[in-house]
């Protein structure tokens, strides 16, 4: 599972496909469930959770 910002969504989806060979599941983190988690690839705030 990857948490990512808007700029790294495609990269995270590509990695999930390469690693797990399944279509990625993209979930937007809603404001009410907002986490203090940062993007896996940079220091920006994560707004998506991507899993396989």
C-alpha cells in the first residue's frame, strides 16, 4: 500500500501493477479521515491511498 500526493499517483499505480500484477485500487483520503501521512515519494501531504 502506498500513500501519495497528486503528483505521484501514476508512479504509485505503476509500482503496484509491477509488484502485484493486479489492477491498483485508488482511494481518495477524505477530509474527515485526513491523515498526517506524507507521500511515499516526497514530503507533500498524501491525498491518495493506493493498494493492489
